[in-house]
C-alpha cells in the first residue's frame, strides 16, 4: 500500500512539475513575442528617424536647391550686424549734432 502511495505521489509531483514547466515555457514564449514586437516597432521608428534625419541634412547642410541653411543664417547675422552699426552711427551723429542745433535755435530765439 505504501508503495502505491509513493508511486501516486511521485506521479503527482512529476505531473505538477510538467504543468509548471509547461506554464513557464508558455510565459516565456509570450514574453518573447512581446519582445519581438517591441524590436520590430523600434526598427520601424529607426527607419523613420533615419529618413527624417536625411531630410534635415538636405535642408541644413545641402540647402535642397537653395543656399544651405547655415549660410543663410550667417547672411542674416551679417545683415543684422550691419543694421546695428548703421543705427549706432545715426544716433552718434544725432548726439554730436544736437548741441549745435540747440545752440543755433537758442541764438535764433534770442534775436
């Protein structure tokens, strides 16, 4: 009798082990499927990012048929610097001429 119980309990343990192992393998397969799906999404995003980067390089570095964006920005900066210099000169001229104009107006008013 005792021998039968031990065989039955051994069979139960073996059956439980097989079920647990099957469950672990199933969970592993599901996890791998999710990982594979995530890898595929990342690869697709990488392709899209690479295409966007190529387009940006075309615009910034190559200019896409126009002068490159960097050159255009440099031209804008030069124009802005020239404008600032002209404005500074205008104010300097006004400040230099203002005392003379005030003196002239005061002498005209005194006459």
